């Protein structure tokens, strides 16, 4: 009887608990705390944090490599590149390209923000990461979670957990990371610049945009087609006005379901034995650098565009060139309101913000073509 009891004790999670498991559970609880208590992207951080806890319960069978377990099957959506394009489908159904179509030159701001991705990639290579790993780390700066997952899974699957967690965590911390950078690179007079009201955009333009954009990007950067195709078909469902039910489903319950599965998968990929390393810490640091660099290059190009444009451009909207929609645009609006309570920049900032999504997905396609993902 005593032997049976001892055997039972040895099969409990408590008997198999390690310091690594404890640290990872604390990390998971921290993300849950930030989501619930601090309201930092709770739809992302709460399931992600719980996913980390699931994978780090000893001998529970909930790890992504535990064949036959729950997370083993849920994680297949990441392994086979299903979740990121499906997230883009829902995102497309929720996206209004009005701000881009009304002022096409803001696309340049979305492109300029991607310069930070390349700068970070070269920095990561200088620190000893190989080109594939460096490219996957650099894309964190685009602040596009699904794209970071998509690229990391193809180029550096062994780094998927730290890259994905860094990408989504920094998206949640946009309101804290971006303001100091924006204020450092702009003065109050620049932050007070008011922009001309956006022109009216026709329904025909809205319908043609996703079709034309997909054709052009798929022909130029075929590797980006899975993300861009899903993004644009979702938007076409929205703008065609004849598939309202499909658009509402794609941008509603469907998007929520895929978000839950993706966040749980990302969290569950962060197992103590692989996540806790000096490389993970370095990736988290490089992620902040990448995000800061993309924000800075966007603002600096915004300043340049203001100098050469006939109409005033508030350089702060360049910071929205990262893909954190609509968080980055809201940050710009808040800073504009602080500088001048009568200034409204939200709709102007949404232009580069949405362009950043297209830009980051395109850069990911370029990296895949360059490094053979």
C-alpha cells in the first residue's frame, strides 16, 4: 500500500516540478495580469498567458510535442501555417481602407516604418544570429503578430515561442513604448500640425483596392500571397456590400475563435526547457529595438514628407506605420490631443497604420524569397 502511495506521489506534477516550470508559470500569470488588470490587449495576453501555464504543468500531456494531447492538435494550425492567414481574413473583414485611398501618399509612411525591420535584421546578424533567424527577429518591429508567427515558423521554428511572445507582448505595450520615441523625435509645434480633411472615396475604389492590391503584391512577392490573399478577400467581403453575413462572420466569431487557438498555441510553445535561455532574452531585447526602430523611421520619414508635401503632414502619423492596428493610430491621436485639444489625427493615422500591415506582410514575403522559407 505504501509503495502504491509513493508511486502516486511520483506521478503528480508537484513531484516533477522544476524551477523552470515555476518561472514560466509566473510569466504566464504576468501576461494574464497585464491583460485583465492593466487592460493591455486582453484578447491576446489572457489566452497566451494561460497557454504558457498549460504547457508548463509537469507531465500533464498539454505540451505541443505531447502526441495525442490537446495542445498537440491545436498547435497543428501554427505548424501548417493555417492560423496566420485566417487571422488576416478576419482582419481584412474589419478593415476600412478609406484612409489609405483618400490619401495614398501615406502608404509611403507604412513602407518607411519597415526600414526598422531591416536595420534590426542586420543588428541581429551582428550579434551572431544566422540570416534566417535574424530576419524572423527583425519582423517583430513591424508589430504584426500573425506575420511574425508565419515568418518564424518558416525560417526559424526553433525560435517561434520567443519571437511570437515578443511580437504580441510589444503590440500590447504600444501605448507605453511609442510615446517617448515620438516625443523625442518631434517638437510641440510639429505635434500640433493639423491635416486637411480626407476626400470622399467612392464604393468602386473600395471594391477595386483589395483586388488590385492582391494581384500586384502576389505577382511581385508571391511568398506574401497567403497573407495578402486572405487579407484582401476578407476586405472584399466587407466592401462588396453583397456578402455582409460572410464579412460579419469573418470579422466576428470566426476571428475570435482563431485568435483563441493561435494565442493558446503561441503560449503553449513556450516550454521551460526551450524558452529559458540567453538567446530568448536577447530576442526580447532585439524585439524592443526593432519596434523602436520601426517607430523612429516612420516618424523621421513623416518629417521628411512634411517638408516636401504641398499640404501639411503631421510627422507623428509616421509612427502609425507599424502594423499594430488600431493601437498605434490611437497613440498618435492621444499625443495630438495633448499638444492641441482641437487636433484630430486618428483617421489620418489609420492610413499608415493599415499600410503597415500590407508593408510588413510584403517584407515577410521578401524574406521568404531571399532565405528560402
